[in-house]
C-alpha cells in the first residue's frame, strides 16, 4: 500500500456503558475506501473520529502524519481532512455559495479568494447555476451536493463521506457516484448501497459489532459470495462476512 | 471575519433589527426631561437594554437552534475554526442589538448636546461600555439556551433566563445592572456613578459573557480541556465579581454625590450648581428673573437673588426646584417650580431636624401656593394676602419660624376643586 494519509490505531469508543468501537486499526492511502456495515455497526462514529469531530476514548488518529487528537499537530491535521455528514442540515437561509464559503473559512482557509474557491467547488458538483439559491430552496439531491462541495472546497488530502448517496433518487445517486469518482486523495465513505461500493471502491472495510472483520477489495468480497459471478455478488459476500463473524 | 460577515447577512437579528431600533426609541421617548444633562441622557438611553438584552438572547437562542442543524454542527466539530461557529453567530446577533442601542444612544446624545446644550458626560462615560457588555452577556446566554434546547421554545426560555439572571442579581447582589443597565428616571445633576460598583458590575457582565461563551464551545465542540479551563476560569471570575459587589455593598446604591466644582449662571438672578446642570440653570435663571419681576409688580419684595441646585444647596442661597420633564413641555420652569424656588429663599438648617418646625413648612407651602397663583394670574391679588405673603417670605429669609404669620392660603386650584 502507498503512504497512508489516514491512520487509525487501536480506536476504542462508546456511548455510556455501550462499546461502539473495539480496537479498530487501519491505514488508508489514496483512492476510495468504502466502509460498510449494518446499522449501528459504528460506521458514523468511526468516520467522525477519522475526521477529528469526535475524540475516541482510546487510540490514535493521524492525518498525513499529524496527530489529530492533540496539540499543534491537530491544527495541521484538521487542515488536511474534511467531513461530509450524512445529515445535510445547513442553515436554510444561507445560499449554497455562503455555506461553502463559510465552511472554507472554518477550515482555516486564507481570507482572500474564499468566494472564488466556493464557486469553484460548486461548479465541480454541477451547482454553479444555483450558487446564490438559498439552501432551503434546493432539492434533497442538490443539498447533498452542496454538502459535498463544502467538503471538497479546501482541497483536503483526506475526504470523509458519511453515506453520501443514501436517500437520493436514482438520477441524483448516479450524479453523486460520478462526482465521488472524480475526487482525488484519500476518500473514505460509508454506504449501504452495495452497487455504489462495487462501482467506486478500491478497497472495502467491513465493520461489524465495532470491529473490522474484512479488509480487501471488491473482488475479494465477491469471492466470498456463494456464487461469485452472480449479480449482487458483493452484497452476498458482505452477508457472508457477517454470517462468518457471527457464527464464530 | 468571513464567518461573521455571512452570519451578519443571515441571522434572524437582521430581520428583527427594525423592531430592535423601535424598542430602543420607544423606551427613549417614553419619558421626557432626560436631555437636560448628558449623564441622564446616556443613562436613560441605556435602559433600553432591559428589553433589548432579552430580545437579543431570544434571537440568539432561536438562531442557534434553527440555523445550526446537525449537519453544520458535525462539520464544525471537525474544522479548525469550528469552535468559533456558534460564537460568531452570537456576535452577529449582538452586533444588531448593539447597533440598535447605539442608534438610540447617538440620538439621545445629539438631542442633549445640540438641542438642549446638555453637558457633563463626565463620569458617566463607562455606561457606554457597560451597555454593550450587558447585551453581549445576554446574547451569549441566549446562545447557551439555544445549544441546550433544540426547538422553538429556546427563544422564550432565553428571554426568561436573562430576566431571571437580572432579577437574581437584584435580589442577591443588590444591583439591577447585570445583563442590563438600570437607567435613571430622574435628573442626575449632582450625582455620579460609584466607580468601584460600576467597574465590578462591568467585570461581572464580561465574566458572565466569557462563562457563557466557554459553555457553548464546550457543549457544541466536545470536551476539550481548553474549553473546560476557560469555563472554570470564567466561573471563578463571576464568583469573584459577585463577591466584590456584596463586599462593596452595591445594595446601598450605585450613585454618589458628585464632587465637581459648581458653576454659576450669572445675571440679575444667579443660579448655581454642579456643572452638568448648566443648561438647566440657564433656563431656570430666565424663568426666575421673569417670576421675580412679576411678583415685584404684584407688590412683593424679594431679597434673595441667588439660588442653588438642590444637590448643591447651601445656607447662603435659595433652593432651585426643577422638574426637567416640565422644562421640556414649557421651555422654561413650570410656574409651580418657580414658586417653590422663590418661596425657599434659604436652606434653613431646621429643615433637616428630626422634627422640622411646622410653621416654616406650612409657611413655605402657603407662600408657594400664593406665588404660583400670582404667576399664573389665578389670584393672590388681595392686599391682606400680599401682606401675609411678604411677612412669610421675610420669616423664611431669616429661618425664623416664630415670625411666620398665622395664614392659611387656599390655592386657586384647590378653590376650584372645592
């Protein structure tokens, strides 16, 4: 594997007495890495930790070699990572351009050129013509693309996308998948849509019950399916991973 | 700065701004008489913070809930300046509240300075800092409520929380100027704020603001050690300031007598007092001179020609009575104020006795009533009444209760009422 851009080492986390993540470790390099798992497996928590939004109870996170949890290195690390949340609730009164510009500012981007960078990001997600539309007036698919634009505006080395295509109609989903396919650097995305994972992912991680139970590529996942050549073999491979884990 | 500019454009406070200005102007013009001294004008114009602070807190709470959904908050948590997000929004709301306050304040200062020639801001300038600090504290409290209560109920709760804090400070610390500024409803000539109380109150507002800001950051952006340390430090500062106010005995009042050297408006009649009342003395001097002339035409001889403002009264001069609200209406002293002033030709020591001589008090009342009738042309022309008035005045000029004649004058107003 090429030089890791994102390193997770011995991550433990939970809510109250409930453990959500148990000793999760992995290194992620350039390309698209899909994180899949059933609801409640801990995907969103892991992605929040990977993007520096949540501090784990135990373990280390580094982006581009910078410790994301402590001191001055955190500042440098945060400048290299961006997060697209699953819940695209942004200020309804702000325009698409303002949201992207605002997040660009929050990520510590220089003051000058913020507007141009925001417009460029919106252009990349094919929303240049809706840049001055209020967020609340956009369709669900467009809102999700604004959400993607705010994540890519600062040209991060690591992009963390939490279920970017979930809930979109087929056309919008297709657009979203196309857009994600054009992204550079390390992209970590979670998804329930195995078709998207099969189309996009260079690498697949299966998270089950707070631990990584599969780490390979789509072909490796397909190979676990009872009939590897069949349609939806990746999905069957995923189910086989879960089944093997639970029977163990 | 980018964040602030965007929030300034998108906060609900921008829509509410005309209402905020309307509130401050309504408060300002709900009373008259404040324009005659700049200290009073500044104090009264700041009292709109009692309404503006809760309003600003309500808007901040509403925006913190409505504008900052889960998506934005989760992005903020993983952003370098994410912790500034809520605070920037609160600062944007505060900017509009402070601008509304400043609009009324600028108007009050302009009217006082240019129309009424009010002077002597003197020791009152700290109020110009205190009011924005109080508004900031109230707005940040609103942001705290908005981050705790995710719903439209956050706004009324924030309004209530600000009022509750102010009321609690009044009960516990003896000051109504926490998260608000208590404005003076009467003239402040001869008075100045207690510097120590004002400074500690200002520090308390700032400490509360810092504590609220740290709470919001801690609540919205995870349990960072820096936020915890800031919240603890700010809370300690709040405690220290509160203790300071109790130690300073703020309950005994936040005003003290001014020590500024007196000024006099000279002429046939001389009116003196603390410098901040000079505009009042000029108007009073003209009214008293006209009153004296009118009373002398009616046959009364007045020996006293020097009158001091009540706050600087001495045993060598008469005591100026003035209701500045009536000055606005009449453009000069009200007839009753002229009569009250001229019927108090000396500040007799006996007035301060535990049991002041009734003869002097009744005599002064009779004389003032008679003078008022003469000045307004409502009566007092009978020769026996004039004679009794002259004898009463002479007794009052000598502070001699035994010389006050037996005389019961019924004013025209009372006669009419009967």
